[in-house]
């Protein structure tokens, strides 16, 4: 099992969710986050004053997937989240040692 963490643009959430559903990912967790990478923020004009926005709004998606679905899920996220502009985000993959469904006690892939 793997834990996929993806940082994406907020307006891409519905496309990514639908793409993951189509490949068989049954659930995701979404968190609103702020950060910056190569974008380094941007400058905005507000009431005649210019100011720098260092941290840009993003969404962090997390989903646990069986090894068999990993490549399909990664491709689905990449294709759905891509705008071909700086700031599209990142995907991180980590090994997931154990998963437990609290309600039933099911373990590992059965818990997903």
C-alpha cells in the first residue's frame, strides 16, 4: 500500500476527484493549505498599494491506495491537475505500513 499526497491548485479539485474515482480510488482527504515553491508568491495591487503574497492557497489531497492502483492514480492526478504553468503542484508517494478501519477493525487493503 502507498500513501499519495498531492498539492494542487484549488480549482482543479473536482477534476482530480473525478479522475481518481474513475481509476478506482475510493476515498480522499482534502485540506486547505498555503505555501510556495518555484512560484515564490506573487504581487497584488489592493487599494492602490502593492503588496507581496508569499503563501499561495493550495489544496493537499491524501489517499491510500493498494500497490496495484498506484500508477493509475498517479497518472490520473497528473493529467487532471496539470495546467502547464508554474505552480501546478507536487505529488509525493510514501510506503504505508498499515491501515485499520476503525468501525470494523479491517486491516490493510481491506480497510481502504
